[in-house]
């Protein structure tokens, strides 16, 4: 996440991370030199909650600049 932010040479860009083993999903955010992660991971059996979080991440990414380097 730090590498993606530095490759874009822009500390004001928020970088999101989604990690999953197929059952448990964890979401992280790096923005403005501050790393945050969710306290309670989502599980695949809570589809409404999981889809809401994934949708939020995608919506936040849509408002980011279009010229980002994808890793």
C-alpha cells in the first residue's frame, strides 16, 4: 500500500486493501500517512455487510484521480 502511494508520488491519494482467505475478509486504508484497518473482519456468511463494505471501497476509489498506477 505504501509502495502504491509512493509510485503515484501523491500522499493525498487514499489506497485501499482487501484481503481474504475466502471466508474472512479484512479491509484496510492508507491515506495521508495514516494506516487504518477494520477492527471486526467481515465473514462470507454476512453477505449484506460484506457487499456494503466492498461497495463503499469501490465508490471511494471512483472519486480518486484517474491517473493512478495499479499494482
